[in-house]
C-alpha cells in the first residue's frame, strides 16, 4: 500500500486528496474520498454558511475519518462567516488557495486544525512554509479551474527543494496511476486531484458537464480569463482559469477588450447557459488530465484505482 508522510500528518491511509472544487466538491464527494482512505475536502466558496455547515455534518454522518474544507482565500475577506463556520465545526483540515495563509494560521491552530496551502510558485511556497502550514500543494498549470503558469513537472521538484522537509502534495494533471507515480518520483508525498473526480456520481457537476468531461481530450482545455471577465470577477495577472474550449471561449478568448465593451450581453448569455446546463457556453472547468478520464466509477473506486495502479507502476518501473 502507498504510504507517505502525508498519510502520517493527516491520519489517512492513501495519500490522495480531492481538490476543494467550488460547486463540484460538496460533502458527498469529500465523504466518499475520506471513506476510501484519502482526504476528502469540501469546496466552500460558492454557497453560504448554512450549506457549508450541512456539508460538514453530512461528512461526519458518513465517515469518522479525517476530512477538511478548502477556501479560495482571496475571496475570504468578503465571507468571513464561512471560515468561522469551518472552525466552529472543528473540521480537522483547512486548505487555503491563492494567497499567503499567515493571517489565518492563529485561528486555525487554536481550533486544532491542520492547514494545507495551495501555491503556484516557489515564492508562494516559501511564504506558506514560513507561516508554518502542515503541507503545501504545488499546483501546476495543467490543473483544472484557477491555476498558475508553471508546469507541474518543474514546479513540484522546485517546491520540494525550497520547503524540505515540509511535505509537498502535487496538483495538476494527475488522473491515473502513472501520473500519480510520476509525481511521487518528482518528490511529492501525495496528489491533490480534481478533474478525475468530476464525472463521478458524487461530483456536483451537472449531467451535461459530466458528459462533456468523459468526451474531452487533453488538448481541449485552455487557460483563459473570459469567464471571470464576464462575471466581473478579476484575478491576479499570474492566475487564469483552465476550462473546456467551448463556443463562448472561441468567441471571446483573445478578444478580451471587446468582451469588456459588451459585458452585459456576454454576462446574460453566460448566466442563461448556466441555468440551462448548456455547456457550449457555460464553463466546464477541467485540467489537461481530462484526456485520461473516461469512466464514471465512484469516487471511492477512483481513489483506490489510482493508488493501486501507482503502486504497481512504481514497483514494475524499468528503463
Ligand atoms: C471544477 C473545478 C473547480 C475548482 N475549484 C477550486 C476552488 O474552489 N478552490 C481551489 O482552491 N481550487 C479549485 N480548483 C483547482 C483545484 O484545487 C486543483 O488544483 C486542481 O483540480 C488539480 O488539478 P487537476 O484538475 O488536474 O486534478 C478547481 C478545479 C476544478 C477542476
């Protein structure tokens, strides 16, 4: 059985963590991943505190294993009640993404939570290490959803070198046993996986989003800002969103100034498509690993399969 320091730090059996994906990772997915021996994370940012409390309690009803809640931390100042809810509910693990976690550390430690921070650069990793987090996720540009510009292949070993002996978890493009084995060879102590869970029954993706995930190839994703611009939600320059290159992307990607000048029309089209589950316009966030995802097994089966295939691939590896 694959066993790394990440297992010891978080009290889990398999060093696989599901990404705290807004909309796609609620209590159902987190409970399934934790129940299978990984670390299940709830993505907190797209709903209110009542929803978050209900998801946390659902996980506790389904499993007594460790789990956590993940925050897009640059939005947190607008919604402090979400963070307070997670701490009041005494979740065992908190994850931050996209900013320095230092201001949040004292409260998390007081509540007895372990803290993970997801970073996109070596500089971000060093800051998170100085803040005394328990593990760092090095997120490469292959990741689905919002991500940075550096490849997983080069970011992971650079972060491992910079923050050693702190455990590093790799993210971005890990979707099967071989990609998991490769990240362990890069020095990571575990994998944080989003895209490979998106078509599972426990994912919060809509039926058409799940169908699209199963049909996409690795070359169908693009790193783009068009959805954020249309939603009036601007991110830092070195972060963009990786999503399916659908008709909305084809129309506006590379024409961002034009999009800004026709914002109302684009925003209305996007909002209507989300309601109608029309994935030719609504975003289907996915990483390049989507080309490796072609079945709809349960989230627990996905955890067990990736871990056992990685173990076999590492054992049988020859050059
Ligand atoms: C649909 C989707 C939504 C995401 N939402 C979030 C989020 O709310 N917060 C966050 O920190 N990361 C989010 N991410 C990024 C993940 O944390 C993670 O880095 C990524 O899924 C890992 O790469 P992979 O998709 O190739 O497995 C999201 C990713 C996807 C695919």
